[in-house]
């Protein structure tokens, strides 16, 4: 906060005061409703940030020289928030998985029931962990590839702290029993409105930074980040159009009805996977893989082809979640067809990443960070193939509503999203904090094997569990009655649920190892890897300073 000017601090204080007043209004209107609890949270959150903002108000004014460097302070805070939500979200996930094997772990309380902690897990991991990772890395990538400082100093903090306020409101609401019951969109109307404000700020900041670029070409990673930001905004607004019971209640009702609600929800749900959990993380892949491997991307043209293929095909694939429902048959066929076609641009990205490693496979052997990124590309190719396969109607008849779908999702979530994130963080952290390397290469290695073992145990357990479930559910006797009861299927699943919880636990331990390693890296003495002038915006480079390569 010491880098903010007096005007920026004043404007930030005004925003926080307005937000505090809104919190007071919510608390007063909600009273005993959950809306009142969330109003109190908004008030306390705003006052805490206001205290931090004003604590340095009478200090030394910031030096104009700060504008000659990239603005990395929000990135540093973002790394910490990413790791916090990683541990929180994965812990809740392990707890939820353990409840399936040992139901008494809900402790006979409503707030700890599976139905409440499950959305807390998905939102904590997807939005808390994944969202903060995307915001953090996008701030890093857009500055380096544009060779320009972020467009202003206040907007990044609005985006970062505003997004985390949304996460706090949403996830605390799930524990309190407030939900829209929409997959990946459970937050209620007031949280959704706040997220729109934050997201528009994010979009404007990103576009303004690109407009200030000193590099004439817009690197492909920025294409993916922009698609992620823009499309997620559209998806979020359309799917969350709702009418609140009243402005004094947290509860709202969607404007969509019946099968239209299902179609809009899975248009949103699958494209949340496409543009939140795929496009944004492909941006990480296209920047941090060449940086870590010290190799140019194998084919820049292929990356652009993949971008437009994913952008177009993914948009129409959501209806494959609704096979054998009241959805019109032609819409189901549309979703199935585009899901199969989606394999082409998806494998183009995975193949492009793996081919980039030509001539650098010896580094994969020796560098666990690069191995994280390589394994993420492998799991991306695996999960996209599986997704196209599962979208085919006869296959879907066996797999849908079973643990096979859970295994597929976590092959992407753990193997792809989490691994590329940790690989990116291990590349980003030493560069941002000017360290020569991570505190412990051994701990990076330990984390890699914990993550890989945890992912494989989890996914294989769910693949076996799901296929057995599907087969048992469709086994009929000669007189056309079901052979197995639902309880029989639960008994068959029991060992797989234990394996699932164990695999998740390994992955959680790995995330904790990563948090410790990154914390110790930050605390270690500064050892600049490059001369300072090699990591400056190009227009602010000292006379005679070195000019970076495009990869920098």
C-alpha cells in the first residue's frame, strides 16, 4: 500500500467506506437472515482493509521511480491467497471424500453435512485456488509479454481483494445453508452482483494494460486470458439472472424455468470448465512452459488454431450433460457432436506443449518444476480425450451419474489445473522475489511425487468405482427386475471411497509442502538472477540497458 499515491489512497478509502455502508445496510435489512451475517462480514472486511490502507497514509510519499518497474506487489499477495485457498479447498475436499466412507464425520451437524461442504470444496478449489492463480499469473504474464506496467495501481487491488470477498461470502453461505443449487454457481444474488463489478474492473484493467503495450504483438497467452475473462463474465451474468425473495433475504429464484434452466446451467457449467479451467490455464502453459524449458513454443500457428477451435467448439458442448433428459434430442446431438470435434483443438494444445519439450527432455528428468508442467499437459490431453469419449450417448448411458464422471473431473482438476498451477508458481516465485531458485529442490520433487501418486490413486479408484456402479445399476434378472439394490452398490463402492480419500490426502499434503517451500523461498536472502534492467518495462529501460528476448 506504500506505493499508492495520496489520490489513489483517497479513492480506495472512498470505495471501502461505500462498501462498509453497504455492509451495514445488508446487516440491518437481513437481521436474523443469512444476508445479515454476510452484511456484517462485508463491514468487517471493508474496515480491515481501510485500516491497512490508512495505516500508511501519513508516511513518505511513494517514489516516482516505482513507475519504472513492473507492478508486482499484487502478484505477491496473490501467490499467498492462492496457496491459502489451495489448502482450504483441498482440506474440505478430503473431508467430504472421507464422509462418503465414514458418514459420522459430519458430527451430526447441519453445517458439516456433505451437501454443504461439497460446494464449499468445489468453490474453494475452483474459484479460491484456481481463480486467484489465474488473476495472479495474468498480472505477471500481461506485464512481461506487453513490456508495460499494469495500467494503474488501484485496480489490481480492487480485483484481488474484491474477488476474495466474493469467495468468502459464497463459501460461508454454503456452510450456512444458502445456495442456488446450481453447479459451480451456488452463490446467491448479492454475491453474484458483487462479482460482476469486480470482473468488469478486471476486464477493463487487462484491456488498458494491453493497450499500453510496447510490444506490437499480443502474445498468445494473453488471447487465452482475455477469452477467460470475457466469456466467464457472459456465462456468469446469463446463468445467474434471478429475482430475490426480497432485498432483506438471501434467497432468490432463477428467471429460467424447467428444461431451459437445465440448458442454461450446463451451457454455463461446461463453459466454466472451458474458459475458467481450460483457457486461463492454457495461458499459463503457453507462457511458463517455454520460460522453464528455455525453448520457443513448438508452433505458434498451432496455438492460434487451437485457440479458435476451443473458443468455438466448447461453446456448444454443454448439452452432453443432459443426455436422456427432456432436452430436445437435436440439442443433445449438437452437444455430443461438438464434444467429439473438440478433441482436435484440445489435442493440438497438448501436442504443441509436449513437442515444445523436444531437445529439453533432459531438463524434464532433472527439473521437477518442468515435470509438473509436462505432466499437466499429459493430463490435459488425457482428460480431454476422456471428455469427448464420455459425451457419446451410449457411453454416457453407462457413465453418467456414476463416479466415473468424478474421476474424469479430477483427472482434469488435479492432473491438469493443479499441476500447471504449481509448475507456474514454482517458476514465478523465484523470479518475482529475485531468488536464484526455490528454497528446496528436494521439496519440489517430494511435492511432485505426492501430487502424481495422489492423482493416480484418486482417478483410478473413481474409474473402477464408476464403471462398477454403472454396470450394477443396469444389471437385470431374466424376469426384468434389478439384480442389485442401491445399498448393494454402496457396499461395492466402499473400498474405492477409502482409496479416494487417501489419494486426496496425498495431494493435500503436497500442497502444504508447496506452501512451506514457497514461504521459505520468500524468506531467504535476495539473490538477483538477472541484472535489474533486464526485468523493466521497455520504455523505462535505462540507457544502454539490455533488451530482453520475446520470451522474457
